[in-house]
């Protein structure tokens, strides 16, 4: 999924691990490659851009959004695994590059050991299902 909620399983809506294994077997039989488009920079949104913007001036709303972020991805990830504080898409980092949450709402991941472990586990799971081609973004 482009806006994943979890990295520790293959989404059952997409067929789960069993469905992915079957897809890879059938694709190989037909000479077709299955390509996993792996999104490592962000997860699904827990709030709109407008809510994040409002929360910058409203400590109670900010606390609520942090709680949503922390609980939506638990136990795999926690609040410390996200790039905070939230920044609007127009802001830039000290290298002049965008340093934002895309579109202002996706939950942008930080570079933490837990995030790296989640991604390693996800890639290992995909390989075990038979995926041999990857697009990393």
C-alpha cells in the first residue's frame, strides 16, 4: 500500500501472505515479475493537513494528534518513530530541500532503529512470499 498502516504483515485486503505467494507462483509460471512498490518514507495519515496546521496553535489538539499517531501504528512503531514537529509543505530544511510531510498529512517516518527493523522485516516477508523485484520510495 502506498500509505501503509503496518509493515509487519501483508495486508489481508491485498490477499495476505498466502495470496501474495500464490500470485508470485502464478506470475513466475507466466513469465511475469511481481514488483513490490515499497514506501519507506511515510505511513497512512492520521489527520488532515488542516488539523496539523491548527494543532501548531492548539496544544490540546497537538496532543490528540500525537496520541492518534502513536496508537495508530502501535506496537510496531511509536511516536518517536515519526518526524516531528510537523512542518507545512512550504518549509525547507537547512540544505534547501523540502523537509515536510508530503501534502501536509501523511505520517512521515524518522530514521530510527525501529523503523529500519520494520522495513527489513517487511522486505524479508516479501522475499519469503516470492517477490523478487522492488521499487523503493
